[in-house]
C-alpha cells in the first residue's frame, strides 16, 4: 500500500473552506485508488505534537505527505507552527507535496537534508482568487493526483502540472478582465513551482 498523509487547515479564518475543498479534491483521487491508504489531519489537529506522533508510526517507511495550509519560507502554520526545522527529520523517506506559500525556499532544503526524498511546492508567495477557487486548487493539486493515478516519475508529474497550469491560463487569457487577472495569478503561481530532491521516483517506490 502507498501511505499518504494529508494535513489541511480547514479551521483557518480566511482560507479554511479553500483548504477543505482542496483536501476533498485530492481525497476523491485517493478514495478511488485501492492501493492508497490515507490519514487526513484537519486544522485543529495540525499541531507539531500530533504530526510527530503520527509520523513516528512511519519511521523507516516511505510515505507521501501533503500539506494544505499557510506557510512561509521556514514553517507550515495552522493554529500553531506544525512543521519546521525542529521536526523536519520526521519526514525522512517521504515525498513531500506542499501548496503553502514560500515553503520551497528554505524549509524544503532542510527537509531534503534530513532525508526527505523529494519535494514539490512553491518558493514564493502564491495567490488565490476566491471566485476562481476551483481552478486554483485544481492546478495546485494536479501534480500529486497524476502521480498517484499513473506509473510515472515525479519529474513527469511535475512537468504535467506545469502543462495543466498552462492549459488553464490559456482558457482564461482570452476572457473577461477578471479572467485575465486570474490568469496572471496562475502564471505567478506556476513560476514559483519547484521540484527538489530525487525526481526519478514513481508511486511504486512508495508501495
């Protein structure tokens, strides 16, 4: 079985519903895959103590961790800081997939240095336009969904994710002024994407 863990901050005052919808989008893919076993950790449970306790059960095993929350270059934040350099070592042997702002800048390198195999995320602040929420989280989630659905390398999933961003940008760029603004934000987000670590792993490596 492929073990996935999703931490999502549905309790956030601004983006709680967005993170919840993003989680639901990924969970639909996981639910339809008989080879994936998932643990979901919602907002109030996104604490460093709880994350560490859950990850201790996967010590020495490969797993996929997906973080849907606020973040910055050094930490993931829910009602408290729940992932930082202090507990980065717990993510050894993982493929870490992040939709949080700037976590691909410093923290991602710390994760890789302490044994995380691969990281996909963003190295700058990303933008969300609420009227286009489904477009934004579908783009953010595309990489992990195609990785779980297909026998392909992480690098292939990453490149397909960029292509998916491009397709949505192309759809919007010929539309209204609001569509153009959304397209511009998607371009910014696409250009912040980073892939770090081993890009030659497939889902079978986590089975």
